[in-house]
C-alpha cells in the first residue's frame, strides 16, 4: 500500500513529537513508531531540563554555554551549543504553557536543582539549573506533547516498524514500514522525512536504555550513504542499578546523595575536588570503575554505594519518589535506610547522523545536504554534546532541535511538489524479508545478540585499548557472517516480533562495528572515550569530528573540523 503525507516523522520521543507539534499547522503530518507513542524511551528521563532561568540563584546562559563546551571536552560545536542554551528558557516557559506540571519553589516559580557538570562563574561551584517535575520529567513532557499532537490531529502509525528509506533521485521521499498488526508493507511517501528514532544503547549488555533503543534510524541513514559522526563517544551513566543497569537518575546526587566505596569513603573528593559527586558523567564513571579495579568495590564486587540515607524520608519521597519506588521493587532495598548498589551503565550515544542546526542531514565532511532528510534527538549529531553530554542537556537538545527541525521542514515542503513513487522499494523489501525466513538458517537471533552485547561491554565500554578494539571488530564481523546464516522461525505475517528483532539485530551489528572502528582510529582520550594506551587528550591531532562512511570494503573514516567560537580548549578539571 502506498500512502502520502507532506511530512513523515519516524519516532515518537520528545524530538519527534515536538517537531510534529511545530509543523502540523501548515502540513499533513504523519508520525510512525514501532511502539505506542507514550512508550517512547524519552519517558524514562528522570532528572530534568537545563535552562538558565535563575529562579533559585543567579545564572546566565554564558555559564551554561561554558559548562556544555567544557563537558563536551571541547568537541562540541560551539555555534550549535550557543543556539541551544540561549533557547533554553523559552523551551521551559513554552512547556509550562502547554501544561507540564513542573515542581515549584515556595514562591511559585519553576524549581531548579543541581546537576553534574553545571556550574556558576565558569566552573567555580555547582549551580541550580535543572528544571524538573519531581523525578518524572521525561514522562510528563512526553504525555503533554502527545496530548498536543492529538489535539492538533497528527496522524499516528503506531506499531509500524520502518524498514528502509526511499530516495527519488538524490531526495529522500519516503519510508517503507512493516505494519505489526497486519504484517503488510506500506510505502509512506512525503516531501520531508524526519528521523527521531533515539539511540542504540541496547547494543550493550548493561544499559539504561529501553528495548526499543536499537539504533534503527541511525543505521537506516548509514546504509543509505550518510556518514555517522563521533560514534566512538558512548556515555556510561555512573549510577546504574546493580546488576540490572536501570538508571538511578543524577537527580539523586543533585539532591545531595553521594558515592561511597567499600571503605565508606566519599571517593569523588579525590577525582573532582571542586564539584565532587556532581562532576561530569565520564569523570564519575571512570572514578567508580577505578575504585572497583583497586579492590574498593562493595564486598569485592563490581559496584559502589549511592548513599541517600542522610536526606531523610520526607525529601526522598517528595523529590525522588520514582527512584525510591523502583529500588524497592527491583532490589528490595529501601533507600531511606540503606545505600543503593550502583555501577556505570550504557546510557547515551553522543554521535549519530550529522545535521546542521536546523536538522538537515549532512552527507559529507563538506556539509552537503541530503535533500528531504532531517534528523533530531539522540539519533542525530548536531554536535552539542561533543565527547560527553552533561545531564539534563539531552531533553533540552530534543526540544530545541526538534522544534527547529519542524520549522525547517515547513519551509522545505513549500518548495517541493509531491511525486508519485513506484512500488519498487516495496518489492525489494519483500525479497529481503524472504531471505530472513531462511529454512536452512541455523544461527539463532538470541545467541548472536547476547554475544554482541557482552563483546561490546568487554571491548568498547568505559576503558578501551588498541588490542581490545581490534579483537572486538574482528569478532563483530564474524557475528555479521553468522547473522547471514540466521533464519526466522516464526512464519506469521502479523505481530511477528521475531522478524522485527532480526531486523533490529542487523542494525545493531553494523553500528557496533562503527563504534569500535571509530574508537580504534581516535588515538587519544577525550570525554567518554578513554584509551588506556593513549590516556591524554591530543588536540593537535584529534580536535576534530570523526565521520565513518559505509563502503563496499567496509567502514572508512574521514574527519571534519570542530566549530570553536568563544572557548579555546583547556585542561578539563572539576
């Protein structure tokens, strides 16, 4: 079936929904998602949204800019970061007017709290910059934007899995989807396509990401000839619930919680003497794993304690209720009385599909535009996070650049006419799916996926080295060969989740290779990318963005410069 809309948005997280809200007044907008919209992983964001409102104490956008640039280990593009931090207050007040129930101060203003890496006076001490709704910020913003979409009659194709991008010449003009409810393939053609499909954290065994975070949109762009930018930078959040990886928000430390090792020491004082437990995430994650490596993990195991007991029951239940709830549910621990076992968990990909500040996808290091194709959110790399993202800047990124993508798409569609696409892409996808129903395929999806996830933890997580990365690439390529000998057992057309998982695994294996390949070629340590064999930052050689292209011979790496406007690289000390 061939369907037509002005704009097709793939993904129902905050970036996709904010874009839909922005352009629905002037366009026929359709949103496609493999899950029901309010199940998007954006709903798991707990901590808040950063903005220099100054409601709790003095703050300025210039300080926010500095913190974000420094947090990125000077790899973030400063022109894009400036756009984001300047727009932050407008984002908050806009959400407030839409109905987001932010937590309040005694005076009725939007409340703000401390978050890792955010400071006043250019790094002198922590500042309260994160606007929040208890510890359910992502949830309430997602629900609010979804409500706005329904109010404005956005068309939703829920439980439709996007299988490929369709190009009309050099213009992206549609997507092929698999309708889970019927098993049918659809071609949705449009004047503009936005990829807002989130990250790829499920490539790793220990992750805070939901099961839908399989990097689909990132790989769809990659296999269509779009390079991937800075994929070596994978953020591990310091406080994943041990041993599950479920996120314990930085809000817990923002409210005054702190980390302790086996000896009961507040060890972050040694690694970040100024901001301590509120250092940037890469710093805290490495500190935790260093303590564990030195034998200071709790009971000799691979975790430390996050201690909230001194905060008191009233504060915990008021501001950290959801965290307290799932700690009780999953571990049987009451954080009011007992410390929480935590370890670093794969959380966020800083890299992704390269875009300009209006979401237009870029095809090469020269900035050539892929006409008709846009990207926003975690799947995109505008690069406001560089080598390491600061907490609460993610939701800000989604909302600022989701909106800007919507504005740009409205301008684009006014200059483009609909052209009827052939059904060739549908037939090609039917043939591709038939190959997955290989009756002779002996390899199992679960076995390949589990080995990939373990391998990425072993070779491509917080600490890396040349030997491990090379071995990791070699084994990923072996897993890709095994994947070609895999067969889908379930032959149903409708609700064939095994088929969807098989497609997801193909995306994940390709992205795992890109991550390891990018990491191998960056022979320095910067932000979330730490090379034990190259422990120092090397601005002379690597103050540049990595671009990995898919070629018939395998991945190929090129580079493009970082945009520096105000702040020259300095030693990154907290």
